[in-house]
């Protein structure tokens, strides 16, 4: 029997200063054969040649990030290492894989690319930029709203435009080709405005089970559209007049002023077509119900809540949606593992150590800030944007497991209150740390203090933080985000991911192991495993609730509970049962808007995508031919 990952953790890494759980016995291998899933993830994703164990990886990352500190590098390396041990802090996967490695790799998981010019030369230049970014390990988000709709004429060379969806196929093929032999699959987000004339084709794109398989898709839904929907009013599909051939301008006489991607100021747009807002909304909902895509981004809310709205406009997100970004923006991600801050787990006195969490958030903020100075960038525009705003996205993971250890059901009011308290603690600690960093190292270059302090999110911060910003500035424009953390949560002994509920006590996951090969692995939930080692066959844990037992409304409620403390966004998938009535499904998205969320993503098992994960069936393993999600399509 090979050693388990947790036994490796005990052997090679001392327990952290803020140890959260009681010491448990060494665990047996969860797969009944080497290697364990967690060790496999480390070996195939994050291990560098010569590293014998996970502690060597931590040493490499801690010393690399400390190398950019102006003074006391050994002190900071020790503090960073202490935070990494015990999986208390999980940096983004690119940081774990690339920090301290002498290769052309970016430490940023994902980027949003620049505007795609509406001409063939510009389109292929944008494709090249995306390819170079993905070559270095970054996923990409692209807004295709700048491309003229199918059927419009070309001004100089004649011919007829094929539309943005057809050109998305080039990105899809590039992604598949570039990474066809790699372990890490490509990840892309494609967006289109709800008033673009090709929106219906975009909405239905994934009804073809072979189309755009390397993309996540989201519709940019505006406040005007939601008002039109509420009023059951008509909705106009438009495109900028200046980008249309003269003959097309003459055909479409109606004019509307719109803020349009790629344009510095509002522009005149021609009305190409009008349809009922309700008809378009129902088409989006029906496609989502049938194929799990496209998702919805409430883009006006994203821009209104943007701390840098005074200098940038956002039209896309990273592939999983937790970081809305301007052109050339990058996501610098990390998550604090809440299970590591639970005292006396499964006991009546169990508690979440918020003081220790705040201390850890302060150190993690400094670590993620250091990533910006250490990282390489695929393109100079990306380096300029990252160093100008110094955006980071510090979040939490293991929430559902922590709640189980605290004796709280995920779908309870008390659980939402504890989650809100945790994110409140992380947010304010991160902002205070960033204010202190600004005094020490200088504020982010794009800071305009009066405008920044007028941002809605910043206005809601405690007065001591606002006073600190007014006095000495702040080091980072944005500080919090909640990512899915799927792969790094597998690394940390199969933690529940992000703020998602636990999928099941035991599940099967398909993991890519290299050269296009993937295998299925059995994975037991972290909290369930700790309970079993402590109590044996005693039924429990009492507070355990699987994802399929959580109502869609309670999924939404959890997302809404933590949203006030997230200045970027949240990646959250609302699992819904196959048999959910369509009317109930559609209401979830309206409810998400009413709750003040920045976006909404659901997943209903369907014939196109199958199921995300395979739950262990009673007495047998799932059919090997059945669908199973790879864990590498996200921020880990």
C-alpha cells in the first residue's frame, strides 16, 4: 500500500502555526492503488523536476515570491512558507507551477484580450495574441461584440460578413491544436452583447455538440434589457454605423446611441432588427436549460461596481467568470482554505478562527501582490495593465467542508451567516493589508484617489480603510474574488471547491494525465474522510449535505451572502435537477439579477454535456464510458 497524500503532508511538512484540526491517524490510500489522486495532481500539474514532495514545491514558491521583496527576504520566505503549509493558502495553479521556474511561463491563470478589430488582418492578429497567451499557460476571455453581424457587406473588398460566431471557430481550433498534447486543457470565455444582431446565433451555438467545445459562453445582459424584459417591451439589435459599409447604412435608418466595445465614447448605432425582449430572454434560458450554456453576465452592474470605472470599461471575464477584466487585464488568484481555520472540528465547541483567517489574508495579499512583480507576461500590453492596476483576487475555498466540520448544513441560514463572516473578514483584512503595502511600496499607478474613493464598493468599506486610502493610497485596485479552485482543491486532499457544496461523499473524477490521456479516479470528500478516520463507521457527519440536495434557491442565497464582500466576482455553478420545470429554471436568473449578483451560471445534466462528475453508485463504480468532468478547466 502506497503512502497517502495526507501522510506525506504529516511526514514532510510541519503542522502550521494556526493548526485548525485535531491530529488524525495516517490515512490509507483512497484509490486502493498508487498514485493517490492528490499526489497525481501534484506530479502532473505542479511538480518541478527534482522536487521529491509537496514541501519542496512550497519551498520553491515561497522563495520565488519573497525574491521580489525589497528587504527581509528570508523573513518573508519563512512567512510565505508557513502560510502554504497545511494547504492553508492555495495560490492559483499557474503560481504553483511556474514560480521559481526558469521557463517562459506566466503566473497568471487567465487574461482578457484586447478588442478584436473588425477586419481580417485585425482578427488574425487578435488570434495570434490569444495563441501566444495560451502557449504560456494563460486562459483567455474575448468579447466578440466588435465583429460585424453576418450578412453585412465589407466596405473595401466586398463580400459578406460571416459574423462573430463563425470566427469564434478559429479560436476554438487554435485552442484544441495548441494544447492537444498538454496536460492542462485550454480555457476560453467568449462573450457577446445582448443587443448584437447575431445574439440568437451565439445563444444557440452549443446546441451543436461538436461546436466551440473549448469555450465557455456568456451573454452580456444590460440593465436596459432587464427593464425591457420586465415591461415585456421590444428589444432592438444594433451595430455601430461607422463600422458598416455605406450601402448598409442606407438600408438601416434607425439610430441609437450606445456604449460599444472598442469605442472610446458612446457611438451612433443602426437598428438592424427588433424582437420582443421576452423572446430573446426565453431563447437564452431555453439554450441554457438544454445545453448548460450560455451563462449570463449582468454587464452594467459589473461596470457600475468596478473600482476603476473612472478609467476602464469591462466587456468580458476570465473563463470561469470570477474576474471581470478590461482589455489586456489578468487574474492573479489565490484562495484561503477555510477547513484549516476550523477549531475542534465535529465538536459542539467547533468554531471558525476569524482572527487567524484575517492574519492569513494579510500575508496572502502580499504574496499575490508579489506575483505581479515576479511574473512574465505573454504580451507587453498585459504587463502594462497588470502593473498599472495591480489587481488581485483573494478568495476562499473549502467552504462546504468547513461548514460540515462546524456542524452547519450548507443550505441553512446559519451556514450563510458563517460564510458571510468569513468573506467579510478576508475582504477587510486584504484591503487593510493593501493600504499598508501602499505606504511601504507605493500605490497602484492607475490610482486617482478621489475617483477611487467614490466607487460604490469602496464607499461601503469601513472608515479606517477609506481614511488609509485617502492618506497613503492602496496597493491593489481590486482584492477579492471567489474562483472554482477545482484542481488545487484536489491537490489539497479533495476539498470542496470554492463556495460550492460538496458534490457527494465519494465521486469519480476523470483527470488528464498527459499526451491526451485521461483516467478515472475515486475521490472521497475531505470532511467525510476526516469524520471516518475519527469515528469509524459511526453515521455522519450529521451536517453533510450533497450538492443535489441543495435547492437552486439555496445555491443562489449562498452566492448572494458573500457577494457584498467581493469586489471582482464569484464563480458559482447552481446545480439544478434534470426534472426542474423550465419556468422555475428561468426564474432563477431573474432572481439572481434581483439579488444584486454580477452573473449567473447553472448546470442541468443534459444530452449535450452529460454530467460534471460521477457519483459512486451503491455497490459498483460508474460505467467507464459515462461522462466525467476533467478538473482542469478552471482557476486551479
